[in-house]
């Protein structure tokens, strides 16, 4: 994931170029050194986190399916890459 900040928030994108993806929860500072995890949409709330580690774990637990290392490129290039790449099938064995 590619980290970026805005409005005092820590966001993550699945690509490295702007307009970043907006499909991963983000972390906001809260009172007394705690954190609040929201998103991926501004209207969605995940909940409070006492530590940075807890906030990151909450984000990781809500990553989109097949989320991997950040794609070098724009969201449009990422979408084209994903459309051309077959999704791995779950192991049924």
C-alpha cells in the first residue's frame, strides 16, 4: 500500500500515483494520543484504537480482497491491470 496524508489523516492507496484509490480505511488522530479508524468512505466508521499498532491492525483486517503491494501507476492503470489479470482461485484442497 502507498501511504499518504491529508487533513491530519493517514490514508493508504493501492496505487502510487494521484488520484489515489479510496477503498482502504484510514486513521485519524483522536483525544489523548489515541486514534480513530474510519472508511473507506467518509460516512463509514470502524472504531477507536488505543495505539497506532491497533489502528494499523484494524486497517489490515479490512483490506480489499486480493490487496497486495502498491501498484506503480494511476487508479485507471490499476483498474486496467486488474481487469487484464485473472483473479487467483481459492485453494479448495
